[in-house]
């Protein structure tokens, strides 16, 4: 028998995406334009790459709200390095190392001092933004300067190849790698175990502390990748880079079926969640809604997504319970029959 | 009726899911007495208490308070009737003072504001009346456990409780704190308050109670006078008819393969622990809940790292890291499978294979087929039902969840298996199966250490039993000599003739 | 200066600029002559009744002058049912502004109005918009990349005129003055302080004690800055503030310091409802007033002209094409009520 719960859950997000797209396509003619689709993918990729990292943390039972701060810090570093004329691989590498270091710090602080993830990453997010402020270009009097990147090689990262932005390609590749790690490697399976029950995993030989630190490190590195490509596209970095992304990425993951509290979901779900969130934004603009109604609409659609998730969870729970009971009853029956036969013989 | 009864229950019955857990329970508590309630785990003590205090509703029977018939349907009714419970985990707010805690939820108000002066005055009056060593303005957080318990009692008295129910009040107290509590209880008795006292500890029963009700399998099996009754009588009443030993197995002990614990000390809980557990035998560890059994085996497994002393396997030191020990062939079935054992949302497959990825993966990448085969084989071998490897473990029955955890270790042929309360919440049929698997593993030469509160299990399954009392081993029962009664007596610090005193 | 006169000036400037652009190919000597790309025919024939789509992207819906600017734009297209104007909320985030710019390009709008959050970050999308033939007009907060037009209130002239006016009140030379100025990085865009100082240098009417830079423009920051300045200098005649909130904060600081209020002249910039109210109540002396309504109006009129004339500023070089500077007027207790009556700000919170 098959219980393809994971797959069904993705169908829900996919279904919501299709329904939304259909509505937008029918009511807003510009929705299906090639350029619009490219744009949706580009914006999704920005959120999506962060979601890849956040999905690791969420599956492992944590939460990371510092993504915005890491994006800001690593993005500004990337911008400054690119302005120095360094080749893009160097810039990317340094930014990723910095992002990973920020993530490592998150994990280390949380596990070393037994802190709450939510508040800790909220706080470290501010710290990282502060580092960004320290790093950003200033003139002699200490005022911030907007720095335009003229480094041709680096700016290439923000460009597209026959309509596909490089960030989109990177997003897809990272998602596939993450999905492989999560479902096919020892590391990934241990992450699920940790998210499902951290005490049990400790008793089963999982080094929870090291695992937790590593999920945060992955998350930080992913944020840095997203930051570098976005900076290349925008040709500059500024202090509000990444603001609000922390909550946004978590929300996208949850919409995609990654469970808050851990143990469920994967990077492919987060991928779909990122598309969904971007789609909601993109479609909303098409109606020329009043700003206040834009927010109401956005919130309502996310609410619907989460509600259908909860509904699905309840449905699966019932179904699995019934399944287990039925199987037990059947076996009991078979056993009774076997016993009866044995008795006769 | 010779004495005035504060509480009388008549033929209380209760069933859960068709299983009768209380059968015609009659309980009588006199005015101004300390009445003990004893029984093994699952005898129905807590169920009857929960019915009296309105947590559960009874299926049948009557309750009389002060001779008057009362209906108790919720906690509020119980409080109205003058019944108060002092729980094991105290319900005080540490950040508030004694006075604030006592009046929490029913503050005396004056012009819309709490009247602190009046409340303080009333608390002081209560303290004076009962002669407690307490200050009304002390922060609860700064007080010791005994004082906290006094505060809790005071809180109950402030609502004019006629009957105090104390559920294992001494588990978290030191010896001197326990004595302090007994003095307090005696003071209350003198002032006419009745106390229903639940405990496992025989010595406490002798020390402080007047009468004793003993329960077994949901029934009251005896009401005796605590001062005159013999310890043997109490334990045999609790255990009932001792089962005949079904032939003594002779374990094939390998004297060269053993775990040795030397001079182990863990905080104030354990001291001077010395023993060996040999390959081929099942070593049982008995003792009361809270006697340090779980902590002892956690030290061996490496889940507790900060102990003093040495633990060695065949002369080589045992690591203080769980993952290293698992690699070396250790396995553990923890006491509380829900919080420490399984992964509720994960499939049966993952729950079985989680500790075996060292064998099922190459370069960190898991071999999906090997993983499935491993799990399928384990599910078949240990008869996990339903045999659906993708079913989340939270959907299984308690017994099958336990089988999954056992399968996790047995499927990788562990060399040292530690089991902590392996059959709690497991039905009888599955229990027997688990014992077979354990025995089979022991016969292969593995070291098995089993902690259990289930006396029948401890005495039947173990080849040798060590009993903990006061933080160290008190008695050892070799060659299947352990009887339930002997173990129970030893757990309370009474030497039984069957065992050797250590 | 009467409001109608101000309005007329605005229109004249705008029309002149547009004409200049229109004849760009033949003109000489101005910025317009560079490589102006003019079409023979209009982008959209607005006057011929063809549909034209416009979008306005402020920094965020909470931008204080956004509703007033919008009102001005709507007023300008009141007679053109064929022009639609949508607004978008970027929530004060440059990334969102970029996404919204892309959205507008996708929707194929003809004109985008923008209060840019970042002078650099929006350049690539602005360039893309202009390349696809969209007229991009920035208002107050510009972008460094090439685009069709930028519209803002004059800053240098406002400072110069305010200095002239204040000199008239003090009627002496060497009046002790502190300027509560913008931080250095904004000084290129906000030249009020410079204008004031230049007038002072020319006439010697003021003795500038300090050019005090503050980072955030809020009443609290103005209060703190002024308190500091007041303790530092025993004798001050003029506090020239480069925005209204700072001026209001400074007035509160003087109140708190318990000095004779009438003795110190406080001047602001821009003329928000709060500042007009403070002037009417004699809390601050005056401000360099401008009505954002006319920025919106001017931006819209320019846009319509660019579209009708077929002018897009892309490929014009590295600078924006047309830089429209709108004049300010000095408002004091003398003319404040008249100004309030004619202002397009929402003054309903104040009783006038």
C-alpha cells in the first residue's frame, strides 16, 4: 500500500497556484505575458533561495527570522567588494562565507545558551543589519553613500540568459540539491528526526547541537546567495535590503507545507510556497486595488493557504488512523481464521 | 458508626474504553486521621482520587461527605465540598509571595483593588493557627521544597478544606524536609483536618499514618491499622497471589563480557554504585520511582555525562557520547517513549532506521533499497502492526510503538541493550512478545539491563535483580530468587531474606 | 505672492521646458540639445482621445505628501477621461519599488511617476522602462540614472529667499544664527542651507554660529538638536531649520528652555499642516512654503506633454533630461491664514 502524503500535500500548493494563476490570467491580460512570467520567477527566486535555507531550519524544529539581516549584511559586503573590481566568484564566495558565519553564530548562540530561536534570531537579525550599516560606504562625515556597481563581470549575475535570469537557475539547482539532501542523505533524515523529537534523536545518537548549528549555517549561506544575485540585479546595496524577508520566507515555507515546529515538509514544498507568495503579490497589483485592500487580499489568500494546510493535516490524520485501525482489524480477522483452521486440522 | 466519617465512597465504578479500572471501591476516611492509600502502579489509586476531586466522573456509585450525599462533577464541586489536593508538581507561582499565592484567583478586593493588608493579616492568622514556619511576604522562588509544600497546604486550608489529598508528597523532598512535612501533617491532624496520603514508601506509612487502604486491580483489598500491621502483610495484599515460577532458566553467562560500574556518583541522587552486568543475562534494576534508576542507566548509555566514577565495557571505558556508544553497539529503550523514544510524525521505517544510517548510507547518501529492506525485515521479525512502513508512528498502539523502538535496536544486533520501563502502556499479549525478543537477544550473548516498576516483570524476566534504595544498591537477588514481595520490601529499605544485603 | 501667481509660474516653467524639449533637435546650449530622441508622432495621442495608462509609485502609502501630490495629478487629468492613473504602495522598500516598476513595465503603462527610495537601486529598471518607451518622471526623490524628468521644489532659492526675508525682520547685520541642516550626503540635493549661507555672505546680515547636521527629520530630533544648541550658545537670534518638523521641535525646545520666545526667529521648510498650524499659533516664525499639489500638477502636465510630443528621455546620456524646480513662498503669521485656506493639504485636524 502507498501513503504518498508528502506528494498530496504539494498538490494542494500546486492547486492553489494553478487556481490563482487561472483567475489572474482570465481577469488581467498582462498576467500571461512572457515578461510577467519571467518577473514572477525572478522575484520568486529571491524568496525561494532564502526558503531553501529556511526549510532546513524549520524541518529541524527551529525558526530563523534573521534572514533579512544576513541578506543586508552579506549584500552590502558583496556590493563593496564588487565595487573594488573583484571577480564575481570571489565576491560570491566571500559573501557566502559571511552569510554562513552569521548562520553559524545563530546556531551557536542558541545551542550554547539554550535560547529561544524565535527571539534570538529576531535579535541577531538586528545585529547583522547593524554590521551592514558598519560596512556600507560612508563619506568622511559618516553619512551613507549609495554606491553604484560598475563591475561588468559581477553585474552579469543579475542578467538573464534567453529569458531565464541566472538567479532562477541557481534557485532551481539549489532546491534540487536541498531536496536530495533532505530525502536521500543521512544528514537530511537526521534533520527530520531532530525536528520531530529532539530528545528522541539525542537518545538515538543524533548530535542535536551540531545538527542545529549546521541547519542555521546552511540557512545563512543560502541568504547570502540570494543577496549576491539581488545586489547584482539592483546594481547596488542599501540598508533596507532584505527587510521583512525573515517573516516572508518562513511564511512561504509554511504555505509550501514545511511544518512550523519541525519534522515535515521539504525544499520542493518551499519552492512552491515561494512561487505562491510572489504570485499573490504580482496578481494583486493587476487589479489596481486600493493599498489597504491589497494588504487585506494578500493576508486573506495566505490565510486560505494555511487553512487548507490545516484541513489537509486533519484529513490525513483521520485517514491514517482509519487505515491503521482497518489494517489491525483485518489482521485480527486473518489470525482468527488461521487459528480456527489450525484448530480444525 | 463508631467514628465520624469525613468521606465515604460507596461502590464507585469506572471504565475506560470498556476496560474496568475501578470495581466497587469503598473508601472511608475518618475525621482527623491520616489515611494512607497504597497499591502498585495501575491499581487504581489515582483514578479514585481523580473521581473524588472531580477530574473524572464516576460511572456508578455514591460519594458522601460528612454523611451527606454529594455529586462531584468537576473540580469546583470538589472544592465546594471541602476537598483539596496537593499535587506532586506544586502549582505555586514562584514569582509571587506566599500571601499572593494563597489568594491567587480569589483576592480580597477593596474599592476595586486587592486589599493587601487584609490578605496578609489572614495569612498570618492561618500561619499562627497551624504553627507553620513561614513568612507571609516571602517570595516562593526563594523557598525550599518543604516550605513550598507548606504554602500549598496553607492555600488549601485557606479555603477551609476538610480533606487534604497528598499525592506522593515526599518524592522531591530530602530526609529532613520529609520529617518537617510529617510534623506539619501531625499538627493538622490534631486540629481535626483529615489527610488522604498516597505513597509507595512503607516506612512513611508507618511513621505518619493511622489507617491504610490497599488497592489492587481496581479493587480495595484491605483496610488495616497502620500501627499494628506487618510489612509482609501489606506487600502481599498489594501483590496478591504470588505466581509460581515457571521453571528457572539458567542463563548462559559469559564472564568475560561485562559492563562494570565502579564508584558511580551523580549529585545527591546516586552514590557508591558498584556492579557488573554480564553478557547473556538480563539484569533487572528495581527500586521506587525517583530512586535514581533512570539516571543510573542514562549514565551508562552516555545520555547523562556529568557523573563521577568509571563505567567500562570489557575493561575499556565507555564513552560519554550517545552516538559513539551506539556505534559501539549500545541501544536504549527510554522510559518515556513519547518524549524520548520515537518520532511521532515520522514513518515506522524512519523510526526503525534512524540509528542505523552508519550502516545504511555510504558517504552520507542513504541507500534507499537497503533502508527499506532493513525496515521491512525488522517489521516482519518483530511483528509490528500494522505492517505499513510508511505509517507515522503516532498512529500505532502503545505496544507497537514500543516494538518499533525495540526493533530499532534489535535490528542492528546491539551488544548492550538498556530498557527503562519497557512495557508501560503495553498490553499483555505484546508484553510477552517483547520478553521473548529480549530473551533471544540475551541468549545471543548481549548484555541486557532492564529497569522496571512492574514487580511481576522484574522478578519473572530478570535473571538477577538489584534493588536501589536511598541512592545506592540495597539488595541483590541472584538466580531468580527475587519475589515481588522481597523486591518491594527491599525498595523500602527492609531487607528480605531471599536476597543478599550489599 | 498670491497662490494663483505661483500656479501660473509653475505652468509657465513646465510649458517652457516642454517646448524646449519639443524643439530639442534644433535648440542649442541647453541640456536638451544633447541627443534628444523625439518622435515625429506622439507616443499616445492624448488630445485625440487615445487611452493612456499612468502609474504613480510613492515610497509608500504613508508618505506624508503622497495624497496631496496625487490630488494635483488627478486635478490635471480631470478633463481627460482617456487617462487612467493607478497608485502602488512600495512600503518604503527599494526592492518593492523595483518589483512594482517591473509590474508597470509588464502592464505596459505609458508613464511612471516615482518617489525613488534609493538613488541607485532603481536605475536598471528605470532604464528598462525608458527603453520600452515609458516616460519616467521622478518627484522630489530622484534617481541617478537617465530618465525623462525630475520635479522638485527649489531648495537653494528657498534658503536664499528665507534669508532675505528674515534679514528684513531682524533689520541688523550679524544676527546670530544656527542652521539645523541636513546631513552631508543630502546636501547636494537639499541646498537650503547653502542658499541661506550665500545670502549671509553677500550681505553680512547673519553670523552663522554653527551648521548643525542632523540625521533624522522628526520633531524629537529637532527638539534634541535645538536643546543642545540652546545650551551651547547663550545668545541666538535665528534658528534656520531645513524642514518643518525640526522647526516645530526647536520651538518646543525653546519653550522648555523658558526663554523669551519672541526673541528667536524659527524658520522651516516645505509648509506641512503641522508647520502652518505652528505659524498660525505663533510657535514658529515662518516657513518656505510649497504646495505638493503643484508638484503633482506639474509632473502630470509635463508627462502629458512628453507623451503628446513623443519624448522619452532614455538614451539622452547620463543625466536626467528635464529638471523642473518649483518655487516656494515665504509664509509667516501675516499670510498664513490665506495660505491655509488655499492649501491642498488635509487640514481637517486643525480648526481653520
